[in-house]
C-alpha cells in the first residue's frame, strides 16, 4: 500500500488527510510538509512512532492510514530592519488614510435599506467581461425598463471605476429608481413610508434578467453576454416510479444552481448533488393521474461564471415571513463540479483537467530545495501565454470544471425582508468586505467563516469564476492565474 493518508502535527496546527506516496523519495513528503507549514525540508525533523524519517530511505519509518506524524522545526525568518519613516498602524488611520494606503475601491451609499442592491452590484462587478460590457453600453439605446436598468447600472459601474468619493449617490439613486421601474415589487415601503428591505436574490435575478435582454455578445449570434458567461444547460431524464413507461429526456437551461439545505447537507457539493436527483409528482399520461417521477439532471454545458444560491429562506405561515435556515454549510474556495456533469461533457473536460494535474505535479517538484536553487529568481520574468478557459467555438463556457470563488453575498438576520446584506469580493490574492460605502480588507479565513451556523453573516449567493492556466513560453509548464480585464477584452488564442 504505497499511498496512505496521514495526519501531520506541527506545533498547535494539525493537518488532516495528507496523502503520502511511499514510492516517492522521503524528500517529496518533506516538500509537502514545507507547503503546509513553511518549514524548509532541511530544518524539519519528522517523527512517527518514535522513528525519525531520513531523506533517502523509508527504512523503519512505517506509515499506515490515519497515522500521526510529528514535525519539529521553525520557519526561517529574516531579521527586521528599522523603517525609514515612522510606522503608522492601520488601527490609527482614519477611513480616508486607510483607503489611500490600501488602494481600496469605492463602496455604494445606502439610501435606506438598499444594502441588498449594493451587495448584488459589488458581486457582479467582479466579472470582467460583464463589467466591460456595461462600461461600453450605449445608454441612449432604449429598451424600456430593462434598458433603463442596464443604463443605470452602466452609469454606476463607471462611477465605481472612476473612484469618485461616495461612489456617486446620484448614480445609486438612479439605479434604485430603475430597479423599482423594472421590478415594482422591490419598491415596497414599510411603516412611515421608509423603503422596506428586499431579498438580494430577487434583486440579483431582476438585474440579470435585464442585462440578458440588453447586453448582446459583440460580433456574435443572438446570445447575450449573460447567456454566454452565466448560462448553463442540463440534460434531464424523467422516469416514472409507478408505471413501466418509456423515460423522457429534455434539455433545460439555468443561470444559477441551487443548494437546498436539509439535515444531511453539510457541504455545498452534497447540496448540489442532491438537487440533481429529485422525486417529483406530475401527470402521467399512461396512468391518467398524478404519479411520482424521478428527475435526474446532468450538466451538459458549464458557464464560465457559476452562480450558486443557498436556499436559506422558507415561508413561515404563522409569522407570515420568509424565515431563515441558519445551518452551517461549508463551501470551498476551489470548486470542482466534474461529478455533476454528463458523461459526454466529462469526456470533453478531461484534456484541460489533465493539464491542471500536470500543474499540481509540477508544483510539488518545484517545492523541492534542489530544484528551487536551480531555477533561480528569473522564472517569473519569463513571457507567458494564456490557455483559454472555454471550449473552442463556445466562448464563455468552462472547459475544465474547475472554479475559484470570487464573490460571496451574505445575509445577517432572521428574515429575507429584514437584516443586512454585504458583499465579500476577491481582488487578486486578497479579499474585500463591501458593506455599503465602507470597504475593508479581510482574510480568506474570514470568508470561509461565512458558512452559517449562527447570527453572523451567512453565505446566500456564491459566484465562482473559472480557473485559468498560464503557460511560460520557454517550457510550456502550466501555471494558474485569475481572469483579468486583459483576458476579458482580448481573448487568448487556443493552443494547438
């Protein structure tokens, strides 16, 4: 049994389910430990059951599944140098100094219970192809209420991009009026004529519907930017559980997937998987009455940007409110939806997935001390080219099934018509919390704590973007990068 899964303990940290291949040299395992702890292999002392691991042999170092491996050693740190100027700590800065020091983007002013709209806009803004289409939109092109909403969102995006103070209350006000015109139910007011809080998911749906109608793909068929980059398709099969009748097959389109929260659902992936097989009652022509059918769905087209909604609200008749399910459901930073796809799509995804596997294997090798010394510091200076993340002749699709989380819309409170909505968005390797007009940096750990389980912010909508491979031209060794404006404006050419 060359491959085993062990636990690695370093100080107070415990890393579970670390896969070790004893067919490899022990130095490869030490490279894995380096990736987890930051302790250089030459500074590590690795012990299991009183036996110390050597660099050149697994002799007497017996590993079994779930074995506990102890790692001793400290990170190598450079001695600090005295700063030229007196350090000013973030805690001592005012909001203006903080925004300047961290180059934070603008927020959106709250006009009175409009956080649901602000959070939606900030999340959608993370999609470069959509943002660029909005920046290029002609506000005089008409289009009724959908055109008015698209024009108002375009104006808001321009003000966010220009970085004007307060992100232009006037443009936010126009956006709110356009949203109310397109969806009058969102204009509801409460006691005293104050605007009522609305459901962010409904706002998201209305905005996306308007953009779908008003943002055509340049130089393309009748498909819109929304359909191309957010739209997927499902292969659906219906089988009657109460009669022997031929199964029926159809195709359905979607702009988001739903994660229903039940007692058994603890992870996003299991919630998505359970939705793919449902028991539904509908009319049976052979029986002449309603019967139970098994509906099985498989994804046949993956969009570049995958929206997932946690179905957290349900109508509570006694209180006449949309009550909230607070259950903790974990979601990953990196999502793989391969198992949800049809066999035909899985086959098409395999070539790009193999390239990602090559990347992962290369990453382990590059972490070895000897190789790192040979590479030097010039590796990052080499010219690189980008592999397209879509299939040929299907711009806006996802050709690997791999996604990276780029935005989370959260809700804090007990009802969809109360509480507070906030957007958490990725910017490069960091994250930002966009709480109306207050934008602050946060860590990945804080984002992962948004999974629910209490009265803190719970993830309600997730937006995943495609993982992209970057190829150094000299040796064509794949590297992962993120979707940028350059990619959105100048699509990379597919490699032969």
